[in-house]
C-alpha cells in the first residue's frame, strides 16, 4: 500500500527594505527552501523596471510600488503604514493562488508581527528573520534620547521589537550578538533562536577575469553597500581626499557601488572635495556588475563607524570582499572581526589618518595584498560559506512543519540538501566570463597582483 505524499508546505517571505532577488540573503534563503522541496512566495517592493509579478527559479514574487523616500517621523510612519497595507493586500492575493503555511518577516521594520497574528487563526506560523536592530539604529543616528518626542519614538521601537519577538514561533538571527538580544531583550528561549549568518555562496561568488582593462599602475578602492546616514560612506571620500590631495597618491581611485538616502549628498561632497576624477558612483548594481567591479578592484573599504548598531551587525560587504579575494581595511567592529579575523586590517573607529596609513602600506606592498587576499578567500570558503548556513536555515522550517520528502513506499522522510552540491565547479559564470583558477597558485598570485585578465 502506498502512502499519499502530503503537498509541500508553502512559505511566504516578506521583505520591505530591498527588492528580491537583489536582497542576496533573502534570495539565498529562497533557493535553499526550493532546493529542499518547499514552495516559496515573496512579497517585496519593486526595483527600477521590475514587473508586479514574476517567477524566478521556482519562486513566485509579488511586488508593489515602493513609497516615496521618507523624511522625518511623519514620513517614516507613512512609509511603514503604506508598505504594511500593500503587503497585507498582496498576502490575500498569494492566499487566493495558494494557501501558505508559514510567514517569514524580515526586518526592518518591526511591524509585520501584526500581519502574522491576523493570519494565525488560519493555521499560519510565524518566523522572524532578524536582519537589523532598530533600537540600536535609532541610537546610532540620534544618540540616547533624553525626553520628549525622541524618547517616545525610541520606546515605540522597543515595543515593536518586543511584539515581534513574542509573536514569532521561531527567530532566525544573523549572528551570535543578535541571538543574545533575542534571548535577553526578547525573552526567547535559546532553543527557539537559530543563528544563520549571511554567508556568500562561494562556488558562485568568486573572482572572474574582468572584461574592462585597468591600468597596472593604478590602485582602485571599492565600497559596496547601502549609503545611509549610519554607513559611513563619507569616510571613503575623506580617505581618498587624504591619499590624493595630501599624500600625493594621484593614481588612487574609488568606486562606490550602491544607493541610499545619502547618495546625492555624497556626490555633492565628492565634487566639493575635487574628487570627481577619482571617484565613481555606480548607483544600484546587480550581481553581474558586482562581480566585475570587485574582481578588478585592489582594496575593499569597510567605513562603518563604531556605533551601537554597527558594532553588533554582520557587514555583508566584508564577506563579499573576501569572496573576491580582496584585501580589506575596516574600522574595528566586534562582528567585523568575527567575519574577517586576521584577513582584514583594522584601525580605531574614525581614525582617518591611521586608515590612510594602512591603505598606503597595502599600496606599497603588493605581496601583502596577495597574502591577505588569498587568506580572505580561503577563510570565507572554509568558514563563512552559505552551505552550512542554509542547512541551519531550512532546519527551522523542517522543525516547524515536520516536512520531508516522503518515500511513497515507506512513508519515511528522505531529506535533501538545502544547497545541492554540483558535480564540479564551473569554469565560467552564467554570463560566460571565466573564473580565476583558484587551484593554480602561480596564476592566482598573478591575478591578485594585477587584478586583470592574462
């Protein structure tokens, strides 16, 4: 007698601050769930040119037009309310097409616990994927509130965070610092909180031979990430100004990849510093462009200053630099040291002169760049890769749903890998660009010095 296999559970993932698949962590999560056999839908804002509905790699994506950029308390309140209503409406559309069993909400903001509670009477469970510390973000931007409106805003953020933790059936934390907050401040049992680091898939995220040639005597610094008030991107401009105008390093340039609230302000600052010939702003970039830029850059810069938020947060840019075998410099942050260990060079937060000294040292010492780049690549592949993180991630859903691929004869679960192992690493990326041969020490060393094709 055969046992009828139950349909696989359907997971609905909610993201507000980035579109998918641009959000690398969420897209890796989606692919891990699909590989395991789950059905997956996503609700997120549109990126430029995005359709309202698309299906990618088995994932159904529902998108809404994002709210205009917020300014002030009223603006942020409107943005959150607008996004919440649009998300709630789209959740009804998802439900009409296919019943979902679990909602995963990724913060910021900490508002979708209420939507999860509204769906709970229909048997829907709630997983909180904890990406950001909103109370710490507030403290990093405005300092400790002393009274009045700011104190009220801070109390509201703490209340929303508590409600999110309490509503969740399970919590996913991006690092151990976040898990400690879930346990201590969120009053969750350690067994209800699973750490899933935002590790890169290093089989795909690895150096390519860049298409665009670069001068052998030039040094290109690179920044990758969001450009908000807390991200310290202005420190990159001040670093380039110090190197070019005060230390005579005319061959130094910087490429700033990304977008955010401060992009226009940063462009104006670059012009005022006389750096237009040395700094390139790319705006929003996809994975194809990121591979090109990081493969031909010389040094990655992590300019995030030490704040209550930054000190406890895992910086994806650090691991992405490491994936592309880039030596990197950083202000000294607790979780950046966890990621980078001794493959990143650290200076005290805000010490621009020390940062410039370290960068100059790397400019003048190609062998040191080779050493750090090779160590960074080895560490990210061996310690920080997404594969073990994917296994931890899908285990949360396996535990909640009891799902497994059932053998029709025995009825027993036959688990499949969250990230299937390919037979061999490909020689080229999906765009046909050749990967650098990391197993050829002589060629890898040449590439690390020149950062260009043969």
